[in-house]
């Protein structure tokens, strides 16, 4: 969140993706450039594959908050 005041250190502030299109572009770039797949679990339509992804992510990274 920016206060509207600009300064020489502004380029060092974290920048957040502002919309879904930017987030999608970041996920696509991660896949194409580094072979990293970033999936929104709601985007996985096949129930069996979705559960397999959830199981593997939980194994690797632990239980999701609020799950």
C-alpha cells in the first residue's frame, strides 16, 4: 500500500500483483521459464486430480490455514 508520496526508495518497496491477469501471467512465466507449476486448486476441475494435488501439496508444505 502506497501513501501517494513518491521518493527515491520507492523502487525498493514490494509490488503486489493487482489483478488476476497479472497473477496468471506470473504463473505462466514460472512454468515456461523454470518448469514450476503454480496451480489454484479451484482451477483443477477433475476431482481426482484435484485431490491428488491437495494431498501432495499437504505432504510437501503442510496443512493449509483455514482448511
